[in-house]
């Protein structure tokens, strides 16, 4: 398998399932939260979460889920990308807890040649994350700038 894809290798409608998944440990989540200055007790304080929330346990912060999904999709989708042009939408659909495993897949929504840069293409991708029960946890849409291998 190559790392990433060129413009010509993307097909609109194709779904790429990214393997393997990632089991989120309490350590991983706490380290990410501390490195990014997250201090909300919903994410760090098990006693608070068990007594003051409906989930009764700490929730994995969405920015960590987003980062994991980016990383899980890198080899299949963004490995050859010149840049991410932008992220259009991020939806948090269901909480993720310590011990859950996150799986990712990406669907190619659109692709277009960059008019003033024929050596580059734009690819719009929706990446979806599901837990081990196949429950949708997060989705986001992004547009990548990728190299083209042909001029036509």
C-alpha cells in the first residue's frame, strides 16, 4: 500500500476503511488533555463525572477524537496531501469513553482540478468515527489539496 493518494487515485463515492482502530486509554486521554491545557472536570475528574453528569464517567474530549480520526485516516487519505485547505463541519454524535475503541472511515465526496494550478487537485472527504459497537461518534468534512500525476 502506498502512503496517501494522488488526485487521479481518488474516486468520488469510494469509502476507505482505515485500519487498525485505536482503543482510548485513560492515560492517552489525560495526557492529551494536560498537553492541551484542558481543565474541565467532565474530562479529568472521575468523581465529578460520576456524581454530576448523566454519563456517570469522564467523556473523552472531542478535540482528541478529532485528532485520532485525522491520524487514523492519514495513510489512506491525506498522506500525499500538500495541505488541508479547510475543515467545513465537525459533528459530535455520541460520547466516547475510556476503554472504547475508535474506528475510522472516509468517503470521497468530490474532486476538482485547481483552475490556476493544474498540477494540483482538490478532494473533499467526509471522515466518520465509530466505536466498537458501530455507533457513530464523530464526523467531519475537509478539503485536501493533492498533487496530480497528469495535466489533463
